[in-house]
């Protein structure tokens, strides 16, 4: 059994917050999906609310202070990332964006990412596609096909309504990507066979004729 490191970034501002609740649901489902695939998981949560002042200082000084350095290292060193933000003004929050602004430009290259967002109304659900997915494409992360949006009404039903199936589907997609990755010792690159590894050189083919 391989142990995978799962980083969770939550940009919720209140305590408790629906953003953290969604992050926790996504995390639990991903851990379960990984175990179903024969992998274990360690989870490290980065609650951005606690780093707000450090992020502002970083923008001015260019240096991460306090626990921010550890938070950035946690995300950069993870095998996979779950990133969840509340929606403000039809996009991700400024706190969420600032964290990924100060993250090293290559930190998420090739890293599987599950995207999530919360808002008061389902009218904001397209934020996942028009804002979050382009951001992580720019960072060269590998976002899973299913992103999860939760509006206020999604929390009303005891069984989660359609939210639970979406969470489970997204978690399964993330687990599939993570389980197909190599260990951190060889860079976390996906396991892909080289279709040209056994190609016979052209001059050898000519000699055989």
C-alpha cells in the first residue's frame, strides 16, 4: 500500500464555513476512494483564513513569513490537491487567488487537482469553469473533469441531494489520477508507457530487407 499526501486548501472566511465543509466532504470521499484503490492517504489542510495577514505581507515584502512558508511547502509537496473557495463578485475570493499568486510558478505542474466552490446561489456555479479551471490550467495542474459547486440549498437535504454523487464522482476521478502516479522519489510523474520504446531503427529495417 502506497501512502499519498493530499493537500487541502480552504479559503472560507467564517468559522464554521460552508467552504470548509465542502472541502472536508471532498477530502473524506477522496481518502475513501484511494483506499478502495489500494492506497493510503495523509491529509494536510491549509486554512487560508489563518494566513491572511502573512499573505498580505508577502505581497509587499516578497517573502513568506510565519506559517505561510510551511503552507506553501505543503501544497507544493503534495501528491494531489483539493482547492475550495467561496465565490465573491462572480469569481474566486481574493484570499484564494493571493495564495496561488505567491505559490511558486512550477509548484503544481502535473499535480492532480480537484476544484470546489461554494456560494449562496447556484447562479454562480460557472465560476468553476470560467475562473478556477483557467487558473489551474495556467499553473499547469491537472484538474479532474468533475468540479463540485455547492449552493446554500445543497446543504438543506440530509442526504446531500445531488451533491453527494458529485462529490463521489469527483473524488473517484482524483483517486484515479493519484493512484496512477509514481512515488515522490521519481518526481510524481504519471506512469505512461513509451509507445516508441521498442521501435526498430530505420537502418536496421533496411538491412533486413
